[in-house]
């Protein structure tokens, strides 16, 4: 069983930046983040393929978020810039054997971390 441990998150003003990290205990095909705001459906945010490093983003975060990986540390980073109040949500690290960027999450989840953007 792959364990995912998240860190980062917190409270930031609109226009600010935050970085999330997710460390994995094992190798998977892809890793990334989903988020869920109160009263809303969970949605895909960003993902990266371990092999090759291709990245994928939801339209709502393109140009503002970046995702990267440290292969040796088995850690993925989500750099969130120009944050907006509508980015407020619990962000969940996710990993699996398939293309999670199509919106179908993998089988492994992190514990979730709160990101709050104040206006």
C-alpha cells in the first residue's frame, strides 16, 4: 500500500502564493491533487507523470499553478500562485496507476490539507 503524506497549505490573502508537498512511499504512474470546496464536488487540479514528467492542469488553474517532482525523494510539489478566494478548498494528494488527469482519481490518497484564500 502506497502512503502519501502531504504538507503545506494554510491561510493566504488573494494574490498570494502557497506550496503543497506530497511524499510517496512508493512508485506510481502519476501523482497530483484534487480539491473539494464546501458544498461542491471534488475536482481535479493538477497532475504529473513520474516517467517523463508531463504535467496536466485544470483550466481553472492553468497559468497560476505549477507542479513538479523530485524523483529521488518521491515527492511532488504544487506551487500555487495568484491565489483567488475560489481556490479555497481541502486539497488532497492522489496517486495511482492510471491517468488521474482525466478526472478519475487513483487509489491512493493523502490526508488532505486546507487552503484558505481571503479576499
